[in-house]
C-alpha cells in the first residue's frame, strides 16, 4: 500500500544531506521566518555533529519558541486508566506477556479519587491514557471523560481532558469528540516498517497502517487537534524525525492543519520489557537535545511535549531548547495518584511534585501555565494554527498563562511568593495590547477577590 511514509526515500534523504556550516546557516535563517523546514533541510541539521555549531541551532530554537509561545510552559498530568493490554510491544511494561505486571482497570469510583488527588495538587489539564484491551472500549472512555469533568474537590476542577488511546473507528472518534475531549494523541512509536513489525509481534497494534492513519480518521470525525509522537531509541532518530515531518505535512496537506503537538519520549527501562533495558538505537543526551531543537525549527507552530521519562535537570535544560509542554508529578500506573506506586508503563526519572516543578520553572524565569482557553474558545485546529504560525497566539497565551498561574498561586502555591509576584509583574509588561493589558490587570485583581477561571 502506498502511504506518505516512504522508508527508502527518507533513508536516501538522510544519506545525501551532507552537513556544511554555510548551508546550515541559510536553513536557520529560513527557519527564523517561522515557515518551517523541508525534509532535506531538516536532515542536514540532524547530520550536524559539530558541538560548536549545535549551539547556533540551539540558540535559534530558543528564539523561535519564545517568539511563538513566549516564556510559558504548559503543565499537565497523565491519568492511566488501565494496564490490561492485548498487545505485546517488546519495549513496554504493559505488554501482554509480562507476567510480573499487576493488571488493573480503574473503576469509576477509583477514577473519581484519582481526579480528586490531582485537583488537590492544582492540575487543570489531564491526559487520559488507556492500554488497548477489553476494558478500554469507547463506552468506558465516554463515562470516564464525563466523570472527570464533573469531579469538584475544594477549589479544584479539571478544565480540559485530552486522551491517548488506541485507534478507533470514525463513529467512535465522533463519540469522543462529542464527549468533550481536546487533543487526541497517538504515537506511531517507530515509523520504520521493519522495526515496527519486530517491536509489535502480537495484537491489533501490529497493524502499521491502521495506526498510521488513525489521525486521518480523528480529523474526519472533527477532532482537529491531534498529537503525534515517536519513541526514540527503537530506530535511527534522524529517520523518526523526518517521518514525523512527513506525517505533519500529510495532515496539513489533507486537512489544512498539522499536529497540535509532537511528543518526544525516549525509551526508559520498564519492568518485564527487555528491549527497554537495551534499546536498539540508544539516543545520547546531546542527540536528544538536537532532536528537540531541530523539531522546533522544522515545525515552529507545534507544541513540543516532554514527559517525566527524563531527569529533572535535563528537562529544565530542554525547556530552553523548544519544549513548550511538560507533565508534572506523573504516575504511570492505574491508581498511582491516590494509592501509590506499583510498577508503571516505564520508569519515571523526574519524581518532582507539581509544586516542585512550578518552583523550578519560576526560578528559570518561565511562566507555569494551566491554560485551557483555546479549547474552550474554539481556537483549535486551523483557527489555532492561523494564530500560532505568525506568532500571534502570544496575544492570548501570555495573559491566559498569567491568569492561570495567579490562580494557582492563590489556591495552592505558597513557596517563593516574592519571586512569583515579581515574575507576574514583569511579564505583564510584555503584553503588547494596551486593552488586553488593562483587562488582564483587572482580572488579576478579580482573582484576588475570589473570582476563578478567567480567560481570553
């Protein structure tokens, strides 16, 4: 079957992209115009192994991220619903042949407790994660989404639910859309067909094409915010980055909008998954930094997500290279927030609480954001990209980030009060519109007087 992923073509592009500083500087100059990069241009930058020149790539990525998204860092938490999986992915702790894994699907009562625990931390955005199995059908997912939105604990409330679930039918995707999800997220894991077959020997996930075209069905169902990803370490990282671009270009050509987010997980050890202990194509820290920076240049308008697979120090470093969204205080096992830590899908390297993550973000001069405004204002899909591509989304992102940050400070966060206040005061000056600045100041005062959930 002819698809938009051509292994031979991608491999040929990589082998022919000979790095030169002169060409690379021209590519960086093009990227600075926020127009993205072609496969050939991206491959040339990925083939850079000059530590000195990589600093130029990193500097450009930092500047582009700041121009589009500013200093905000969006925070969320994954909520694992089930680890009962019918697939046997060789790198995953949830794999069906892992007899050491305690299997669990959360009941609706348990989900309520999990959501309450997350609300008490201050989370506003959740990513529901469901293993592919008999317990994670659409009926179950619909009920879970409904429960999450209804749970109110103290001052807490979840305002946006995104979901990472196995490919669905067109009808099922429409049901999730109607249930009120934001982004539908699905990782191809590896876009290299031969490797994909080796890594997914059993279960419905072994169907490469079905997984590849799940985003098409989601878009056709009206879910215009989709999130792509590859698991780095299964195959050559350069191939995976170019394939992610092929996927993004395909969606943009067919639906007029590319991916809302791209996630960049790197293989970490998982109990009962030998491949995770010795990845076929391990990715070094310097190469991982290059992946993040080059993606920021290649798809400047797309949110880049980093999970707690990476260490706290390295995550902080990557925030300066283009990452715009991170999970915080994550648990990767069903019931992990309310009850504790059984073995998860993978090892978590960053064990900071949400409060600790917020503190480190403040110290770095970034703005912790719990914003969900775009989903609720209808700025999704093409409408979002029309604002994101030229950098105009900042007109909303900065004030909304400040409002949600202020709300978090009032309700949950008592550390670093002077630094937090100074950060808010400083960033208000960066709001370019006098009218929006005036309204933001008024709404900040309203928050202090007890109002909540204010946004543009």
